[in-house]
């Protein structure tokens, strides 16, 4: 966590949390093979860095919200 002082106020900037594949699968409550399959197909947001996949928790939350909205429409 970083703190930046700007005109008598302190603004706290939190670094983004990138989830490892195992953490993302647990967060989404899906298996690892499904996670990799969905990520490769572009169904869920993720980024491959070298041989590892990383997932933004915020992006996954937004994706989940969109899935719920689609189901309710």
C-alpha cells in the first residue's frame, strides 16, 4: 500500500491484486481445467504472463456481475 500526500490530504493507493490461477479458480468456485479453458477461450478475463495465468480480482467480480445480469434478463 502506498500513501501520497496531496494538498494536506493523504490519498491511499492500493496496488491491484493479481490472483494466481488456483486463487481465481477458488474465487469462482470452478475447477482448474475449467478456469484454463475459459481463460484460453477469452470467456473470463485473464492474462498469461510467461507460462502462468494471472487474474484481476476486480475484473473477475465485474465478469461475475455481468453473468448474473445476463441470467436475470
